């Protein structure tokens, strides 16, 4: 499905293509609900294992909030010069798990002994392309 919003062209990305795009990146954002407060959204290093997102973490707020609860995970790639990009959103359940065959290799220091697996309930994606910016040839005054 394609739609146009303010000149932008949005095109839905099929599920299989979303999974391919997920495998091209290694950093995304996990969003977890925070009772009585705003959602907690943090960047994580991740890997894709059999269609699930896996990551390692230390004990703390993120791990406490996500255990067995609904989460959202997003990864995207934006090219501001060409005014294009894509975004993939996973909505699913996060559970602490055993180490996966793939290792997301965290960048942050620490042992990151807790492995988390996000099993998608829904995977959606969109390509975005904005129209070319008009060129103003008048120069600076």
C-alpha cells in the first residue's frame, strides 16, 4: 500500500523485507512501559535470531520493566540528503532467555549477562521518500 502525505510517499514494507532490513543494522531502540510514567526508550545493540530480536543487558530499570511484558522495538535508516529512509517496528513480548547462537556484541561496558528475546506479535515497516527540495538559485544577499 502506498500513500502520500504532504508530498511524501509512504510505502508499506512486507514482513519478509522488514526482517531482511532488521538484519542489516545492529542498533535499535527498545520501548518499555513505565507504570505511572512515560515509556522508557533506550538504544540497544541487537541481533536477529530466527525472526526474534535478541540483546544483552545488565540488571536495571530496563530489564525490570520488560520482563514478560509488551514492548516495542524500532530500527530505521534515514538519509536526510536524499530525503529517504525506512523504519521497522516490532511489537511483541520480551522475555529473559538463555544465550542465543548470535551475539549482539554490546558496545557499552559491563558483563551484560542477561539475554532478552523479543518475539514479534506484529512487524510493520515503511519506506519514506520526500519530494525534492526546490532549489533557490538567488544565492545569499
